[in-house]
C-alpha cells in the first residue's frame, strides 16, 4: 500500500526527466565548500527540475548551484568529498555523483521505480555507507491498485563510477528512512513507517541479503489528543540511530521517547505528556548532537497538524529521556540538521523559502536565511 499525498507511481506519472543526457547536468558557479557551509536541496514537486545550492549561512549568500532533475533527493559522503543526488521520473531516474570541491558530475547511472513525492522530500530515501563504498537508494514498484513493492538498491561506488550491486526487499515499507551501520555486522538500518518496523540488512559479496533482523516498533491506541486524522494505531514517527550498537531511539505518535534494543526486542519508554500537551510530533524534523547526547525534533500545535510542519524545536536528553528545552522559531519548518561542529542547528522551511539558523549554546534563533525563488527542503552541512 502507499501513503496518499506522499507517493505517486511511475505508471500514473511518467513525466520525462528534464536533465541533459548522460551526466552533463547544468551547473553554475561553484566555490570550494567551507566547513560552516551548507548543501541545500531546492525541491518542489510542482517543478520540472530542482537544484543543489551551496550556501554560506554567515553571509546568507549562495556560493554555488547545480541544476538537477525533477523531485530530487540529496545526501553526502561521510568524508564530505562527494555529493549524491537522485532525481528524475520513476521511469527515467538518475543517480549522479558530484565532486563536492568543484560541483562537477563525475559519475551517474539510471534508476527505475525510484521513490517520488507530491510535496517536499522529508524522509531519507538515499544514504551512503560509513566507509563511502556503497550507496543505498529506496525504490517503489506499483504491483496492483493500492499495492506497491518496496526495495532498497545497493550501488558500488568507485572514483568515477556507480554500479548497481545488490537489492533487498522492504515489504510494505512506505517512504523509508535509511541509516548506514558502521560496525561490520550490518550494512543498513531501515525504518519502514507502513509496517512500523526497523529492518537491519547485511549484504553478501554478490549483493544478496546475507541476513536481516526486524524490530517491531511501539504503537499505541488511537487518541484524538494527538491530532490523528483517522482512527487507527499511533505508530512510531521517527527513528534515531547512531550507526553502531543494538540500541535505537524511537519517537512515537503518542509523544514519547523509547530506547529499544534489537537483542531484547524492547526497552524503556518515557512519555512527554506535560511538555507536549496539545502538540504533535511530525515524522521528519529531527536531528541529534554530534556526541549523541541530545536529540532535536520538531513539534507543532495539534490544530495545525494538517499543515505537516513543525513550529518549535524540542531538545531531549537521550540519557535521562526527558525534554530539557524548547526553541521557538519564526517560521514553520519541515527538516532539521546540525552543522559539522555541533554549534548550529538549521531548520528548513520550503514553503516560506527560508532556513532558520539556531545557536545551540544559547538555544535561540539567530537569523533567517532567505532564499527567494528556491524551496529549501533538506539541509546537509558540509564537512
């Protein structure tokens, strides 16, 4: 099944990808990225192309622009040397690898049945392994009316090439959140919101699934206090994972934080009834501190749930499992990102064409970075 309002299949929408053939995608001036700069994904489902912007948040200046295909998604390698973009239609999608220093495309490959969206991208359907060797991309293939097949493709990365090298099934997954693992026992962790599970995957040398492990996530009975649109279970909204170990943090639809363990299949939960009374937690706006101690996630008034945006940033201590602060921001936002130094937090508001910069020491919004003509959907800090 698929989420109405979030997905659309290639059989129904077969717009041709508007990029130039091969990897010769349009590029404007591009400066050498600095550690304090940001890669910003300009993405709007109503546009036939998107952009990767290189933004200096201190001066609010755009230092580079790359034009990409329709409905793009973005990530960067852990060492900051490469940028990856998936864009184009479901039938004619592209995965392109860029040199982060120059903004030039250095490799690309076709991809079919890629995930498309109808608003702004919020989930992480593309991820790079911790060692920079593999790229993972989620796909969705319509099988029958209302029934879709979800998979994650693995691509092997070389200096100037991208080659498909494996596939893993994600039954009834929905738009996933991909998190690469780093301890060698597993390759990838996937949060599947439709089936309300987290799946760990390990590929063998031939690209087949060597093993997998599923963890069922918390769900709670329907309660109108949390602003659900229809009756049903309140499922987990977001998963935070450091990339190592057996513990994951789960934000549930009933405003609680749970620490779950893959070995024990359970863990303690801490509810936030007082701090989040009358508020709800959207799926995407979250991030965490560089030391993993604090989790940042968005919340909004229940009455405004239909807008799909957050209006405040909650800070949770992952050790005490309590909310320790709330940061009010000037503009509703959809995604969050912490800079590489752990000093600034960025909240992206694509509808308002703005990014808010927050100082994590003072826990105050510093400035709005206006990007007129662009819809900043995702922020990836340069490293």
